[in-house]
C-alpha cells in the first residue's frame, strides 16, 4: 500500500499545475463569457504532451498511465473546467478507443494528429432521443462496397463544433439491438457531414458543444473500430475509462471552489472578525475538504485499477464518477454559500464553478446510470 | 558549450505569511510551498536556450535537503543533462560564502563555458553566490544580468543598473553570470521529458565527498518581525466606506 | 583601532546619492569606534567627485585614471585590493547597488574577509560586527554576526541610513593608479539608456502602481480605469514587467524608475525594498493590499486592508462621483 505519487507523476502534477494556473486560469472567466473554444491553449497543451497523455510515444503521445491522466485532468479542470473536459474528451474518448480498438494503420493515421493538436477529437454517441438509453439510437451505417454510409444526428457533442476527428456510433444491424451497434472514426471534412446548432449551455461554455449531422456520409470500411457489432462494448469500455477523467474533472472543479472559499473566508470580515473563525463556516470547509479528498482517492483508485490491467473496473470507475460529481456540485454550492451574496455574482469565480459542476452529474452517464452500474455489479 | 546552473529550492513567501519557529532562527516550514528560486528558474531557462543554440550539456547543482531533488529533477525534465545535490544536511549552518565554497568544491572537476545562477534567492536575499563562486573558480563574473549574447569566445552581457540604465559589457568565457528575473520566459517541461527525467540519476555529494572545512562568514543570531516604522493609517469599513474616504482624501489634496 | 573605508560610487560623472548615505553610515561607525572615515574615489578627472564628497569624510584616497571612468568590478577589485592591503581598514562599506553587489562579494572573498550584503543596520558588539538584514521577501528581519576577523566588509541597502550633512574637510591623498587597463575578460563597453515609452511616469502627479496581486493581465483594465479617473498613469513593480503585462518603462523601483508624484496608490504591491526605493518620496502614498503584514503598510500614509478586486472598482466610481 502506497499513496505516494511516483516521481514522474509528481513532476507532471507540478508542471501541469503551474501551466494551468498561469496560462489557463486567467482565460477561464473570459471563455466562459464568450464561449470561445480555447484553441491557443490547446496548441500549448499539445506541445507539452497533454493531448495524448496515455498514447505511446511511437504515435506521438506521452506514454503515461491512467492515474497520471487523471492528475493532469484534475489540474487543468481546477484552472478551467471547459478546458478540462475538452482535454479529457480528446484523451479518453478519442485517443483511447482508437488506441484500444483500431488497426495499426488507423492508429498511425489518427493518433499523431490528435496528440499534436492539429485536430481535436470528439465522441459522437448521444442523440436527441438516445441519452442514457444508448440502444435507442437512430443513426445507421450500411456497408456499400468499400464504405459505410452513415446517417443520423448526434446531440450535445463536446468539442463537436471544432473537432476534426470523431468517434461515432451507429447501427449496422438494428435487429441485433445493442449488439448491432458499430463504432467508426469519421473525419470532419467527409462530404455529408455537418455541424448543427451550438448549444447555449449553463456551464462548461467554451466546449463547442454542438449537434452533428450525418447525411449519407461515406466512411471508409477500414475506419470501423473493432468488428461490426462491437460498438456497444467499445462504448462501454471507453466510458469506463472516461468516467475516471470526469471524476478527475469534478475533483479539480471542487478543489478550485475550496481554494476560493478558503481564501474568501479569511479575507471577508463580519461581526468584527474573518468569517473563517465562525464554526458554521469551519464546518463547511471541513466537509468540503474531506469530500474532495475522498473523491480524489476514488478517482486515483479507479485509475490504478485500469493501470493494473483489471479487465473489469466499471464499478470503480462508476463510483469515482458518481461520487466526485456529487460532491463537486455540493462543494461548489457550499463555496457560493460561504461567499454569500457575492458568490451569486459573476465577479467571483465560484458562480462559474457552481454552473460548471452541474454537468458532471449529467454527462458520460448520469449519476443514476452510475448507481445502476455499481448496484448491478453487486446484485448480479 | 558546457553549462552549469546552480539552483536553490526556496519557500514561496511572496504571498504567504511567514512565521518564526520555536528556535527563533528558522521559519515554520510546514504551511509554505517550496519551489525553484525565481531568479534561478530564469538562469536555467537561459542555459537551455544556450544549449539549444550551441549544443553541449547542462549540469544542474543544488545545495539542499533531499526535497531539492524534486527541483533538480524538474530541471532535468526541462533540459538539463546531469544533476548533483550537495547534501545540505551534512554541512550545518550555511551562508552565501559557505554555499559558494561547497559548490566550488563540488564543481572543481566539471568543465564549463558558462555558469549561471539567479542573482538573488528570495529566502536569504544575499546576492552572493554567483560572484563568490566566480572568484573561487577564478572566472570573471557579472551580476544582475538581463541579456547574454555569445559569439565565439566572447559574451556580450547587459547588466541592469538602477533607474533602468543598462551596463553593456564584453566578457570572455568561461564566465559566471548571475541573472535577473525577466531575462527570458521559463518553459514548462513536456510530459515526455518528465518521463525521461524520472529515471535519471542525481549524484549525491556529502561530507565524505567534500571533506575539507568550510567556514561561514556570518552566523544567524535571531529572526524577528520588522519593527513597524511609520505605520500607515489603516482605514476600516466596507469597500464602499473605505473607497469613499479615500476618494475624499484625494479630493482634499486637490488631486480631483 | 583601524579605520572605516567607504567606496564613493559615481556614474556618468556624478556622485550617486546613495554614496552620501554610505558616508553618513561610515561617519557614524567611525564615531562609535573613535576612528576615521576614509572615502575611496576611483575615477577619471576626479576633481569634481572629490569636491562633492570632501566634506563627508575625514580622508579621501583617490586613484585617477581613464580605467576608472566607468565602473568595472574587475578593475575596481584590483585597485581596492591594493588599497585595503595598504590601509588595513577595520570595516569596508559599499552600497548595496548594482555596482556594490557586483564588487564586494568577490573582493571580500579574494581578501578572505568576512562580509555580508544588503544590510539595513550595523553595530559593533564586543569587537564584532553585527548586521541586520531582511529575509523572505522583506517579511522578517535577521540579526547576523560576522565571524571574528581583523577586517570586515558590508554592503548597505539604500535608505538604511539617511544621508546627513557634514562639514569635515577630508585630507586628500592621491595615489598611483596601479591598474593599467581593463582586463580582456571583462570590459565595460557602454551605458544603454532605457527605452523611452509612450508615457513618462516620472512626470506624472498621480501614479497608480500595480503589483503581483493583480494576478493576471486580464485584470489590468481595472487599474487603467482607476488611473484614468484620477488623471494619472499606471506604473508597476517588477513582477508585472517580468510577466510582460507592462513594459519596462513603467517599472518603479531600484532597477526601474524613481518617481515622486503627489499621489502614489500601491495596489497589490507587497512592498519589496526595491520597489519602495523607487516611490518612497511620493507626497502621499495609499496602499491597498489584503495582507495586513505587507511591508508596504510601513511606507504608506494610508492603508486599505482588503481585496483589491473589491475595492478598486468602487474607488474608481467614488472618484468619478466627486469629479462631477
């Protein structure tokens, strides 16, 4: 048993924290307001190797493990939640399934572009009528010669409006239900593909969250991930991995809220003394800090399970995602409470953090779905 | 080009409260964060820039406690090739002179064209190590360096004087430069470089390796909180109240 | 008892103000030790320099040569070794300036004398030199004792010992130059004047100075708006220039400009001595800083201990109201 980070993880944390606090944090309020996708930041992060954290060096990545990826995502999210999820999606929802499920040719073709920031990745799963119920998706892909012809609409796609490479799910055989779903890599400039409406979201507002439209999009046969019908399995496995990073994002957002709350409580005076002297504020801070630490340990443990090569870590990933998003919403709410009326004003970061946190309970599997995953591991 | 950079790990006190520990001679360390001394991080970056331009190797050296190895490892990740820690725990009380003499003994067989260090450390504010080390090594030095341009055996160096004036020098190598903050833009280490640095050896030098006696020039007798001088009249109240008072004060002075 | 020696610092033909502080300190030390203060003038065409400082020391040693026209730590060190070997002073004083710190540590090392730098106070206790210095960004003072020896060296921080008038008439001894030329390995080439920016902060009546506390460039407009409301200009401390948020010509402090406006508002500036050196002569200083222990409050006339992000916008509005 050892809770210490390794030497390279410590250095990664140190450098990513400095980078994020210096380069990303100052932009966070700005891009929250404008909704502008942070391309300049992504280019800088590409240079540092943050867009391909788990990708081996031979494909242009950094060759780190999943705990390290979680540490990086926490630090990025602590500075800017939008940038955190953009990077998480590129790493765990795009490079990961390509690395895990594609041919050597596809890896060589797409991973370097995703690691270098030349193109950013997105994950086309959710549809207007298919969220938690993945099998309700309506998109289809039919094989015609050397191509699959993809049709359908995807919705709420993080990075959707700015991505160049999409991992997309569609039915190749509807009769087989979820076993008839397949996964493809689709390039943005393929004819018939278009980006639809840009969502005006409550939080994580700079993530180019868009609708994607596929009208007879011809995808080369070799862009199929795994075999036909592997889509659901690929999707579930990929989500297991990405949930660790959403957990990490949650820890980062919560930590940022705690940082703000502690600082404010020491500066703000009421009844002649700093409010951090009041027991009710102390209780809030103690609760927040404990929740964050517990969530961080769950996240690191889930990453550790994946790194150890455990085949099944769905429960651990779901626990980390469910708990961390739950406490992130709670911690940011408490941080607003500590700020009083000021916390409700856009002048203070906690207002943004509170909005940013809410999505954590909704995307990449709602909290309800996570509980189902956890419970079914125990009851079946 | 062979480069040496002397680094120090220091508490980050610019925006932190500094408390005196029970001995009266040291500060309370546990609530402070420690990191590479600010000016040293510019010295390191300058060495990396010189290496990128002229090739060669960078040796980084730090006289510090075991956690100084974290700082040295970051330097390795950013572009240094070799790292040495002189075990501060072996050498008792230190001052600028003793630090420089220990560095000199550790470096006596390391060839260099340019030796860089920060012009001052934020913890002891001594401005000593660069010029003393240069004197001990028999190399010319310049402190408060804000620009270095090297052509052949010559270096053109700008020193920052008071009032924004710059002193332009021509120096020959090998030389010691104690650099000012702001001379460049220190980089972040890339993840790949971090992974490669993680396994690199850090050479340790202790009492047995540097056996000669080293004297201090000065001994710390006590630390104390600076006596309040002419203390400002502190205005109290809400932001609104203090702002209103300040504004009328400025008006009274005829400045509005 | 041997005497006190102090180096007369000059630049571009003029004795620097800090020299008079140093000579004042030297006279005081000499007084307590019942010793004499000897000023050392290394320069070229030294008549003016000598005339300027003659009333401030008991004795002057002058070396006059083209070699010393401009400061060069190497030629100065060479000459001072000869002088100190001849004079055997008990204590040699230098200003803790860009010249002093380039010179004193190496010189003391060559001579094997105990020394320390950047002192804000000095006293002799039981025949040993005890100095006061500042540590940790000026947040603590330290009392240090120099190791016992026959001779000591110190650099004194500007402002530590305010200059006082003196009516001594130094006996002037001109001695042989002893240093033929600048060494090949370190040659003074030229002085380069700081680039002139769009605003000359030294001419402004009202300066809003901003420091590290501003946190990021995106917050600068808030400071500019306050300065505009006051009809003043924005200046800053060193970290702001290092981060490239403002240009060097806006920097106030020992390596930047010295300003004496009617009003200086220090915002998010902790008050490192280098900054203080550049603005302490302002008529009125108001400091806004959230750290009640920030050294800036020892210099300011008025202080606001609060979050600058909260105070500055309100202050701007109050000023605009009063202007109506």
